[in-house]
C-alpha cells in the first residue's frame, strides 16, 4: 500500500496548536449552545402559561358597547356596571352549557408575574368563594404541599415554582408592590403549570372577567360566536390556547430567534476572524514542509487530503468537547440557577446542535481559502534553494 | 541509466541577456557507482542535479532515464519516480521541525508497513545516531545529526538513484568520511550523485565530473563514464 501523509502525524506532534483551534471552536460551541439554552428558559417557562394554563382555563373580557351591545352613551356609571355584570353573568351561564366547558363564571382575577432569563409574563389567578377552591384544585391537579387552603378574603395559594420565581415565602403577600399587601399566601401547591387561586379581598377590587374551565377548546372566540358573540380583536380580550400559541410563536419564539441569531452572528464573525488569522499563521509555518513533500514525490492532492483530515479531526474534537461541556454546563446551570428560580428549561437542544454543525461547516469551508492559497504557493525545494543561493 | 542529450537550462528567458545554467551537453551515467559533481558556485551543478531528479525541467534537450524521457512525464509519473526511484539530500536538511528523527525518515517512505520504522531506525543507527536520539526533534539534534537524518530519509525507499547536494557540508571530517563510506557502499548497487565543493570526500568516487559555467569542463571517469561527455562544449 502506498504511504499517505498522515494527519495524525501533525496532530500528535502539534498538540498545543491543535488544542488552540479545538478550544476556540469548542468555546464557540459552548457560547452558542448556552445562549440557546438560557434563552430557551423563557420559551419553556412561558410555554407552561401560554399553552398549559390556557389549555385548562380561559379568561374573557368583552367590550360593553361594541361587543355586548350595552348602550353606554345613555346610561350612568352605576347602570353601566349593573348592565355589564348582568350581561357577563348571562354569557357565563350560556358558556357553561356549551360542549367541552366544565365551568364558567364571572368573577375577579389577579395577575402574578413570572420572570425568565429574558422577559416577564403574567398569568391569571382566579378569586372565588372558599367552597369552589377544592374544585379548582382538583381540576388543575393541584396538591397542597405546605400551609393551608384559603379560608378568608384576601388569602391565596400559589404553586411552588411561582413562589421560587418571585422569592415569595409562605405568610407573605403576593405582588406586594402592585396590590399593596391585599393577597396573603397561605399555602403552597404543586401542579403542572404556574398557577394559584384564592378568595377575593374585600379591600381591593380586582379585574372582573369571565373565567372558563374547559379542556380541548382551543379557540374560545369560535365558541362565543356560536352563542351570538362576535369577538372584536381590538376591543375584546380572549385569553385562550389559540391566543397563547400565537403569542408564544410571535411574541416569544420569533423574538428570541432574532436575538439569538444576532448573537450567533457576532460569535461566528469574531471566531472567523481570529480563526483565519491563527490558521493562516500555522499554514505559513508549514510552507517548507509542504515544499519538501512535493519534492520527494507527494502530490498536492496528498497534502490537501492530509490537511482536510487534520481539520476534520480538529472540528470533530471541538464538536465533541463543546457538546459535552455544553451539556454539563447546562445541567449545572439548571441545578444552580434555574431550578432555584422556578424556571423551566430543556437540556438537549437538537436545533442548537444542528445550527452549530452548520456554523462549523461554514467555518470549515472558509478555511479552505487559506489552505488552497497555501497549496498554490508550494514549490519544490530547488526553487527555495535558488532563492537562497 | 541516465542518458542526457543536449541539456540546456536558461534562466531569465524573458530577458535579452539570458543566463545559461546548463549550456547544452551530452552525458551518460551508469546504473551504479558514486559520481561526484564538482565546480564553483553558479557552475550549474545543482541545476544539473535538479534536472536529473525532475525537480526542474530543462529548457531544451532530453534526459532519458532507463530509456524514457523524464522531461515530458505526467505529474503522476513524475511523483512516482521521485517517491520510488529517487532519493534526495538537499543543501539544507529540510527536516520537518515538529517530527522526531524517526518520523522525519519514515515520512518519505513510499510504502506503509511496520518494517518502515524498523528500517528507519537501522538507517539512523548506521549513520551513527543512538536510540536516544531517534525520538528527538531536529531542534534537539546537532547539525551533523540533522544532516545524517536527512540522508537516512533519502535512503528509506532504497532508491535506484540518490541525489545528494553537499551531503557532508554540516559534518566534521570524521563524520563526513563515515557518511561517505555508507554512500560508497550504497553506490555499489545504485547510482549516487554527489555535488560538493570538497574534493577530498570524493576520494574513491567512481567518476568526478567537473563543471564550469554550465558546461562540463572535465571528466575524471577512470573508464566508468562512457566518454559521452561532450568535451567539445567546454
């Protein structure tokens, strides 16, 4: 078998140089992956609310004049309020009779915040009578793990992740700044989503909305249409799964994707510049070596073949090392930063792996330019000797 | 082995005043033997060696190697010839700085196999390098050891023709004669062409070709060279 130039010969004898390339490329991998990982905490956490919560509970707020048909121009404030309450109660009753709807009522809700790595979102906490709380808990598969159930006005229970995310402690108040200590947390529950419920405070008037408990209804506007209500996007609010999915895609995923693409581009450009400079220096140092190979009978194709294998080894090792370090770092970040903050995350991001692979292929392609240039400059030893003597 | 016909090499072809590195002469070289080529700098001895070894293509003339004109070879054929038939020792050693002495020798091997490393070690041992030095990189070897490693690299494929440009330049006298003894031994079955300024190392050479200004000025052949040198060109 004819001997070929071995890529390993260069690699094993130039570990420091190869290590510099592997570390640079590996660092690029880790940066890109961890960026994706951290940004995904927003998507994963908010998904629980936008898909998880809206899949079980929908909240509706309709405009009195344009949608419910209340002639507000001819009425005083009290009359408007009375008419508005009556219309909403009627609507809740009609909704209760619709297929797929477990329960519906017109009542108060308050909001609670969830803050992720990027962004903040609110979810609705229904305020109901004391007797209704066990029913809601059962519906949401909530299990009391600490404290007690709300018994008095202004008391609420919250899920454990919301407690961690907001640094709440049992016995303190929810949204202290926003609601001026009107909702005291008396119990912590465990459930699949960020959620809570409680009893309305007599001292604070919260938002009144139609609250619907239903599973399997994605488009609540369509259900409202069936009972003669045409939802107008600009006037009415319908927080259902359809809205949740749209908001998740357009308001979260697309925005994050744009940001992450910019970050990736910055990383890639910086890496590309530094990598090209370093690699070109390495190639320059190998000019005489390649001239020797050419003089003793190796072809340029033999040399190129060996260089390609060297690069493939370097990129492969960087991908492997970067992948392992990224996963370990993600696991570490999850346990030290994200779980204590009550945030959700996904350790494996196949899309990030694919994107990094594309980045590597791009860089590998760009590095062909200095390689081809260096190969083009190969001369035989006699030409070098001619220059010297 | 080599049949050189009217070989001419002109540098600066585009200029009006052309430089004749080889001025057009004929020469026939045997299949084996130690042949020294001597002459002052610029006499054309290195150019002749590079033309014979296919590193340079002469401007005119033919070089027949075993009957085949090697000035018209295709790239693949030329590469095969350089790898399998020819061995090179250059003026500078051109060792690869990151490789050990043994790797520097085996890198030139035409065939792969476990015996390549063994042969490289044998060659290095024959040239006076100890086992301790096999793993050293060129920077850790003395000038003489580097040159001997370069000679071992040239001999790894047991080439039919060994081209050596000043092979003993970096060696002291004792080492130079030791290397020459090995080359003389090698020349019993193969052709060894040595370019040198040092006439003393060519004692015992089968032929000595003297060059001057791109032409052969004298051939001290002892009957080995077939009187083919065109002395009329001198």
